[in-house]
């Protein structure tokens, strides 16, 4: 009989191999930055997703168990529950509740699927916000997700959002190379202060959540520059969102597949105001997740998202910036895209990475070949250590 910490089950490797048909190809659900994920069925019939952390990414047993214990205590309708784990020599596996309807990324961007309608998008935005608000504001200890992106929003059969992989980046942060490649892999969602100095707070999750809202709203990938000239999604949004909030016309923002009145303008205003506030340059000016939950539900006047800066008092709540892309009081120091590109070039000097933006990172969302980063990590002791120690 498996034993465990708290309400988490400790599985043997043999039990998980049996549950997944020997980690068979047929049961492979996908692969992310941490390793393979297989579907499994436990002896009682419960469906699970088994994530094998890459060899060498494991912490010591004691630290691993402590983190697993923290994560497994978290239970919320919009958070994917950790049901167990396995430590077997150097192997580390995590066993999650199975979420049947793939990811938000898949439903937004895969070809040949029905268009997600407006109500579904709003429900996903709200569910994910509730899950994150719980992690940030109700958990003890509080948990910063660190890797919010559409691929980490799983969906159930009713298209309710289930936030996956919270705390996982911390669980594997001992593996330096792995974390640095992962940070690179999700660059399009990264808060600028986290990217530039490694400063990690709940507000860096809020930034990434804001990027995900932009993705829901527009149907575009964060790294897709084809529709926005030199600007990425964030810089484009910093110009376009305040304008739309000013004139109440959201037609140019919403996913072209939803145009022709297939969205509710009142709800669009809420979503747009939340996105605009979440991708602010200054972390302290971004709202808390609980404020976003209220705003999306219509329980918070949208002006409250303006962080106390009232129109006519040193900058309108959502004023469009006056200068070039993203400059001006609202969004601070210049273009997000340009800043991230500078950081990326400095961190990954290999020609393989130097010329293009996140969306076109080779194997986007997956670990890149480690060699260039290994080299980089050795050369940059000190200055770049934030990339590997967060
Ligand atoms: N609990 C789960 N239930 C069902 N499918 C899952 C579950 N967890 C993961 N998956 C599937 O496995 C795939 C890979 O997940 P994984 O988390 O490893 O990758 P990722 O989210 O793209 O990257 P990251 O490593 O940054 O989280 C997902 O795209 C999803 O389809
Ligand atoms: Mg994931």
C-alpha cells in the first residue's frame, strides 16, 4: 500500500509504470520543459497525468518532499491537484489529477478546431484568475506560479480553466541549466523585472496572466510579430488598449474570428482594462489577482485598476502613452519587446537565438539544446546568476 505525506500518495516507480502501460507511446500526452507527461489509470480506476522530471532535475529527497508537501496541500476548483509523487533513486515523478480537454494554447491556436466563443474565453480568464488569486492571497505559504502561459491552463469538458504546474519551477530550480532554458522558452510571458533582475513576486505572475489575457482577447500568440510590425503583442496592446477603453470600440482588438458582434462590449471593457493594468511596466502598479477577479465579474469599478491615479491627476487611468511605443507614464521605460530582446541576446549569445523573438525560439515551449546555455552559464558567473537562481 503506498504511503505518503499528508494527503499525497508516494508511489513506487513500478506502480506508475503499471498505470501508464510502461510509459507507452500511446499514453504520451505531451512534453514540456520538465519532461514527458503520460496518461495513467490507477488501480481504483482514477485517471492521472504522470510527469517525469528530467534526469538530473531532481532536488535532494528532503527538499523535494517539502515542496511536494506544500503543493499537494493546495486544493481549489481552478487548480490542478497533485495527487502523488515518486522518488526512485535519482528519478522524480509527479502524479496529477487528469484534466480531459487539453490546454488553452491548443484550443486557441491549433488548426481545424471550432472557434472558442466569447463566453468561454471570459470563463477561462475568470477561472484562471480565481486559481491564481487563491495561490497568491489565500495559501500559506503563498505560492508564486512562475510559469503562467496558455499551455499551463488546462481545460475540463465544460471549458473551465484549471491552472497547472504551480510551484513546479521552484521544485526544479536546483537544476540551473534547465531553469535558464525554461525561462528563455517562456520569454513572451515574462515580467520585465523578472527577466532583467530575477526579482520574483506575485506581480510577475500578474504580468504573465495579462499576456495570457491578451492572447485570449486577440487569438494571437505572444511572440507573434507578424500582425504588429516591430512591436510584439505587449507593446501593441499598451498602445491599443487604452485607446479602445477611451472610445469604447473593441473591434480592432478582439480575435478576428469573433468579429461581427460576437462579443459583449461591457465584458470586453473589463477584460481589456484588466489586461492593460496587468502588463504595466512597474510591478507595484499592476493589480492583485483578487482585484482582477472582481473586475472581470463587474464587481470593481474599472477605474480602481488605475492604482489610485485618477484621470487629470498625473495621468489618466489608462491613457495612451504620448511618445513612442510603450513610453510615457503608464508604461515606463520604453518597448517591452526591445527590452526583452536585449536581455535575451545578452543571456543567449548563440546565433541560433540572437535574431528572432520568442515565438520563434526553436522548439518554442520546449527545452532548447543545453549546450549553448551551459557555455553561457560558465562564462557568466555572477551577472547572470539570476537566470539560474530564482
Ligand atoms: N494534469 C494533466 N491532465 C491532462 N493532460 C495534461 C496534464 N498535465 C499536462 N498535460 C498534457 O501534457 C502536455 C505537456 O505538459 P507540460 O506541463 O509538460 O508542458 P508545457 O505546459 O507545455 O510546459 P511546462 O513544462 O512549462 O509546463 C500538456 O500540453 C498537456 O496536454
Ligand atoms: Mg505545463
